[in-house]
């Protein structure tokens, strides 16, 4: 039996400067295809419009899947880390954030693995008590690399240095050439997480669990890259393996 890998869904709304309608529509399919390729069974979970249902549905959904993928998407509402929105912040969806935070907590409580991508690493950090740069260019003068690339999304544009001995290094080695489409990023890292990759300008590019192998998050978009750059496919094989599969094509 293929392990069931849940993906959180998004809604189709007007594009922001960082995420466009094309990506919002295509991202679950690109991730779904990668998961199928490496032996998983993808399942897309919609978030409830009813705010009161978010926490209870998150706890209920966790019984039907073996692993969770948190895809890219809109900005994270800063009220979840006790800040007010700045002028440069993009679109956020409060109900989606509330649902995903509840789902993350329920998944970890159930001892099931998580793989987080782009916005996913951000909402993961917030759910576990960390915070974010709401807008890298205006809030972090050391962020000198263009993190919202102009190049097509499947092409890498900057390098990341990966911590030797980390779980990520076992998958990709100690360096990777990655794509980049974000203007928010991890700022203060949650206490239960450790940073295992950074861009040359110091921006956090990956996090992992400190005490287990339950969590891996990356700031780039391997779902865009794996067909042209198969060295990114092990990231998807890894979540399938951690969820009980063999991760083989």
C-alpha cells in the first residue's frame, strides 16, 4: 500500500506580487505528480471557510493520512506571531493559516512526518512559536540576493549552503542550486527547530526537527524543479519514506 501524503489546498483569488493564479492552480498538481512518482498516494485537504471548524477539522484529518506536505502559497497573517501587517505585506488568508497551524500541531502530536515548502516552512515556523520577516527587502538589509526571482520558476537562481551531517545534507549534499519565489522568510526560528541551510546572504533556506526526523522544511520549490533537476526528487521520496513507504520510483 502507498502511504497517503496529504497536501493542504489553497483558494483561487486575485494574484499577489509573489504568487500568481497560475502557480496557485498548478502547485498541488506538481507536488501530487512528484509524490506519485516516488510511491506515495497524494490527498488534497481543503481549508474550511468556517473559522470555528479549523481546529477540529485539523485534528480529524490527521487520522486519514500518513504524512503531510505544506505547499507554497500566500503570505502568513502576522497576527499569528503577534505583529500587525506592514505596508509591504502581501495577501494573507486567515482561515487557511488557522487551519494549517491546527493541522501541523495535530500531525506532530500524532507523530507523523511533515515536509514544508516555501510558505510551508513559514507557517510551520509560526505554528511552532517562531516568527517571520513580513517582507525581506524592507525588513532585512542583509538580504541582498533576489529571493523573488524573475526567471521562470523551474530554473534555479541562487545557491544554498547545507549543514554537513543534517538530514537535508544526506538527501542533497552540502550545497544545492535552487529556485526562489518569496518575499517572506523565517526570522526567529522556533525552539524545536534547527536551521540546516542558508542562502549566501544568510536567509534561512531549510529547517529540521531538533529531536526527531518528523520535520523537514525548505524555502525553495522542488516541485517546480524535479523533472529538469532530478536531484531534487529525493525530497519527495524522503517524505514518503518517513511516512512508511519505500520512496522508490
